[in-house]
């Protein structure tokens, strides 16, 4: 995992997820964290449709950081295109 731009992002990235990904794009950082649908990692685990995935979007504007936390169910492979909501599915 790369460097964190702030302590809020580090804290909110979680530590118990099966997988995490941090994407930085200018003043916006997106942090994906997913709970795997099975205990063992078999070759097709990332494509299983039952991942519980959290997406944090950290937007920095001057000295203010806005953090949006949303959730979705789907495959880890499709995490960027899932439909996210504020409640855990």
C-alpha cells in the first residue's frame, strides 16, 4: 500500500479487510476495502459476486477533508463500477 496523504485516510482505510486498494487522483483519494466471500483464496476469489466492499472517497479542499463512506456487494474485480450506497447491503 502506498503512502497516505493524511491521518484521516490512514485511519479510515481499515485493517481487517481481505484486500485494499488506494487510488490517488489530484486532491481526491479513493480507498477500497473488501471482505472476501470465502476463507481461502482460490484462483477465482476476486470474481465471486459476494464481496462486501467499502469505498471511501477523501476529497481535500484547503484545510478541509471530506470523507464519504459507501458500501456495495459484488466482485472485487468490478469494485470500481458497482452501485454504492450509504447503508451496508
